[in-house]
């Protein structure tokens, strides 16, 4: 094992972004896998963040049982392997018992880009929002465009940028920073919402492109964002800008939530 504050987790894009989001701390890790634990964002219990090699993640969870498990995010296939090991290895069943009451939800894809994309038409309409203005504009746009985004519930934790045309804000997107191993930061984008009447007009593309270039120019070593694996439109938009898949994650929650 490596020291709990060095190595894999500090350099892992998925872990760094999610740990900063929920306040997780490393639990255990090897050179190619790691597990962190923090408070569950929905209240009550703890959330596990696991990344890297699935077999090693399971080994770590056997060696370091997590009490009061409420939810988890881990590479695709992690829960299935946890169940297999619990059934096959008697000495692992007690440590893995909480996981047997869990199920997987929608898969989530992490995409990243290291080089600035080419300029897109409409970027002149992209403006950063001051916090006071963001409180009004973001709520108004996302109430119509993306009301269930996590970023909206944590509005003041982000820097918000919008796309405005003829005095009307058509889209918004959030950005924040998280530290990475060896110095520097990763820029994490989220909460992209375009009013339905203006989708398919290049608004989201211009907004995402402008923010990505701005963050890289301001010193971010990489820009990353996530999208649900079963949502096709946003994925095509991000890939057209040069974002590439770096990790696939399953959301794990109680099979029969209280």
C-alpha cells in the first residue's frame, strides 16, 4: 500500500473532482486503484468513491470495510465483482455485506480534454456572470433547461458563465477547480443547460468551447466534465470539441431505499 495522501488517488481525475465535490478523504489505495470516503450528499451515511482496477478496489474494500454505507461511485462492474467475491469467499462476506443490499443506477461517463479546442461561432456572446447576477440568471435558465442538475443545488460553489443574445440568456454552464497531484488544477465543468427553444443552434457548443479555452489559458492542466452514458446529444457535443472518454462510472445506491 502507498501512503494514504500520496499516489493514485491524488492523480486520478474522477476521484479529484468528486472528492472536492463531497469532501471525501482517501481510505486506502494501491498504485493503480483507490478508495475514498466522504459524507453522502443526500444526507445520512457515507459515500464511497472508488477508482482504478476493479479487482484491487474489491481487495481494498474487503481489507477496509466501510460502515454506514449510503451510496457509491465506482468503475462499471464493481458491484457485480463485489457480489461475486462475497459469494465465493467466506472470509469476505462480512466486510462486503453492506454492498449486497445495493444496486446500480445510471452509468456516468467522465470526459476530458488537454488541448484548447478551435473557436466556435457565437463565442462572442459568452460572458462570465458575477455572483449576484448568477443567482438570478442561472436559476431562471436552469429552471427551464436543466432543473435537476446537481450544480444548481450548489450554485454558489461554482463560477458561472452564460450565453446571451439580444439581452436574453439562452444557456449557462458552471466551472470549478480541484487540485491535482504534482501541482496545478483540473477544471471541472458541469450544469450545462440550454433553453429548449435554442437547442441545436450551436449555443451549448460555443459556451462549452469558450469556457474550456478560458480554463486552459488560465492554467488548468486538464478540463473535464461528465455526462450520463445514455444521453446522446451532450456526448456528441463534447466529443465534437475534442473531449475524450477517460472513465465509466456506475452509481450505486440502496436497492430498497428508505
